[in-house]
C-alpha cells in the first residue's frame, strides 16, 4: 500500500510543482528558523545538502546568507528539480528519493529537510534521520520540519485547491526527539509555527534544528 501512496505522491508533486513555486517561493514564515540555522554554521567553505528542495525556496534563503556555499539540492519530483535549476543555476540539483540518501558519499556541514516527513511513513522517517546522521560531519546541523499531530490520524488529504490528493503523515515532538537522540543528535532548537491552510483551518508545524554529536 505504501508503494502506491508514494507513487501517487510523486506524481502529484510533479503536477503541483508550479503551483507550489507560486505559493512558497517567497514565503517568509520560516525565515527566523533559517536564520537560526545559518547563525550556527561556519562562515566559510560550507557544504549543504537539501532534501526535498522543491523549486529551491529554502536554498534561496541559504544562498542569500552564504553565496559561496556548495549546495546539493535533491527532490523526488523531476518537475521540482527543473524549477530549482531555473531559479538557482548555482545549485547542484538532481533527482533523488529521500529514502535513498544513503547512496550519497559526500559529507556535509548541514542537511536541510523541509517538510518531507509529512509524506513518509514512520519506518522511512526513522531511516531518513539515521541516514542523515551518517552524511553529516561531526558537529553538523540537521534542519527538519513536519506537521504536528498523531500518527494514527495520518490520511489522504486534498491539495489547497482541492484538485489533487496525497497521503499525509503526522508526527509529534516526542517521537522526533526520541528518533533524533537514537541517531546521535542533540536538539539545539525546537520551534512551532501556526500555518493557515487553504481551507481556512490552522495546522501546527514543528521545526527542529539538531547537531550531530
């Protein structure tokens, strides 16, 4: 069943790539969280991996702070990667499923994973966190964000315009704290953001910045 859900999610993100870009490319809701991450990073010769980069909305913020940073940007949706290449030609963009990041052989000073977790089942989230730990230098930073909630409430949900649907997974703070600790991370910051959805309801977004021991 999960393989079918994932295939549907990838197809849907390819369909929604331009809509996503229009909605999120210049969103400033999370800017303070990016600043916190950047303030913790070294000032020169920074290497960053962004997982699930979309059209490059987060990498755009990172480049503004560190224009000389070496950034690898990945996404499972090829249409997202094409947009990221157009928006930020200096990025090294390529298609990669986040469940396969262990295939990368580089080490990074930071790994950024903005809202991939809502589209991953629990076993894959735990693996992603462990795989990220293996990609980071000692003292490297991990930025990840998710939708707060109970895993048992995970379900199919429609896009903001109600035209497409994807399976959305919910996780809570206690789960993430446990999994980060088990993968040799120390949490530097946990931030909550209230996000207004297209249907007028609010959801709580959790952002973690953790340091690899």
